[in-house]
C-alpha cells in the first residue's frame, strides 16, 4: 500500500497550490481527481469565461473603430473559432500545471475516505499521514429549473455554446450572472437579467451596483430586480441560464460516515483549516468561506503549512480582492461604504470619476469611478470599489494599501505616472 505524507483530493487551484507547497518541503504527495487538472477555475470558470470575454471585448472595440478613425466594414463573429481559442488556452495552461507537478503522483480516480489515513481509489487503497480535501464547488440547480443542457443551462454549459442565442434569460444577478449577461449582450444576444434582490450585485458597493445597472440598460440589457421566476414565460427565450450560486462539492467522499462535520454541504474547518477530524484538512470552495480561486490558492498553501510546520498560522487574511469581468470591469477590496458604517467606523468617502482621467478619455472608456473608504480617526484606507477601465488590475494597488495599513496621506505623497488609469488612485485622494 503506497504511503504518502499528503494526499490531496481535488486538482483545482487549492489542491494544485497545496501540492506545490508540499513539494517544496520535500514531502511525498499525491493528487487524486477523476477529472481534468485545474478544476473549475481552469476548465469551467475563470479562464474560459475570461477568454470569451476578451474575445467579445475585441469585437466590441472593432464595432466602434470608426470613432478612432479606423473604417472596418461588416465585422463578423465566429463562435466556433472563439471556442477553439478558449480550448487551446485551457490545454496550454493545463500542460504548464502538469509540468509543475513533476514528482507528484497524479491519480485519475474518484476518492472515498476510509479513515483519517486511508483513501480508496480505483482498484486499490493508499495510505497517507494527512488528507487535504479540495473538491471545489458546482453550480446550484433550482428544483423548478433542472438543467437539461438544451434550453435550461448552467454556467458550465453556457461556456460550450457554439451558437449565440437570439434571446437569453439570465437568472441571478450576482457576479456570474452579470458577467454572462455582459458577455452575451456584446455578442449580440437580446439579454434579460433577473435578480430576486433589490439590486444586481447585492454584495457590492451600492453605488457600483446602481452604476452597472444604468450601464447595462444603456447597452440594451433588460434588468429586472425583485424578480419572481414564476412570472417569466420561459418559452419566450432561446436559452435560460441559471446563475444562482455555487454549492460545495462534497458528495461521495464518505465524510458523513467518517464523522467529518458538514454544514449545508460545506466542510467545517477551524482557523487553521483543520476539519473536525485530526489529519483531515480542507481548502477552497468546499469550505465555502470565500469562493474565489485566489483565496482557494491561499488556503491550500496555508493548510500545508499548518500540517507540516511548527509555526501554525491562522488562515484569516480577509483582504481579498473581488474582480468582476463585466464591461466595464468591477473590482473591490476591504469594506464597502455600507459595511464600514455597520462595523462602527467613522468614515470618509473619496470618489473620482473616470471622465476626468486622460487615458480613459483617450480610449473612450470613461464610464465609471473609483471609490475609496478611509477611517476618519487615523486616515487609513479600509475599503475600495472601482467600476471602469482596468478595474481588475487597478485593485491590486489598493490590496497592498489596505494590507500595509497605508493612510490617504501616504498615498498622496506618492508619484503616479501620467497619463495612466492608475493615477486615478492618486487623484481620488486629493483634498
């Protein structure tokens, strides 16, 4: 029976980064996964969606090329070619991941945990000192709207479409729903976005979500909030895309029989990512703490450190950027205005409109703003939200600012290059 220091169940971003971390420590490691390397992020999430969005962005720019003095007649989309590009990128990145895992055993199999030190895989069992569960998540399916892969589709299935639907109903106005609504609208579909809450992106800054709704409506996207699914006639839509969240994927592992504590299918872990059973840890979406690939990677690394290091450390870094690849992009980090007030901070709100940014004017992408929240008592930056050009890149500077406890005065004393989008982060903090 093979003996490992660490057996990782799941080859997504949490499991992959955990494996690399363990490899650096010189440990004997295996990864068990019945599916492709890369998990949701590489195969059904971050990478394929952003590839399609990038292609749609180029198409959008071509359609407005005459505004830049470039005359192009009758640009056409070839969705089959776009899908081929997406699949090629996935293959290339998967090959890169596989090369980094040299020296780590990859076991292509389902996994069932027999004990805290034994896992059953196809045709055999393996023995291990520690187990890390990193099985990710899956799209939530509504009882009244079962995925059939034809008219009612999940976000996974939407990524494989070879034809642009004439009309699309997107159910769920969160991050995934808004990204797909933006994408398919650019590609030419007639899009209706339905959200049961008072506003789309209900977890984002209220000014940001309101701004996106205005922009969506200008682009021809019909936005319906406080929506009731039963009021829609689904026959009026070519496709119905259900994006109402993701659920931890923990079925079939044998966790209940082993006594691993679960809550709403998520694995309950302590501050060090250990489950209720010794030697079994969990990281990524299956813990349902923050369902983002970059946070999953962080948890994977922290879990390995806490298993094998004498210096255990709480996985409590919540300065986590959220990036939404709509058009325009949205990004945030730290507390938004409402959360800061609820937390009892005396705040100051700093806001800068991209219409006053030279580079945004140059590329004709001036719709949006930067909003920074500071603590009035010490001037420290405690939160930020951006909607506008390159928001997902700009937010990293504010991640550093919040992590380093920088004040608005310290940012004011810095010199930002001109003309750039990044100087907006300086302009917003001027008196």
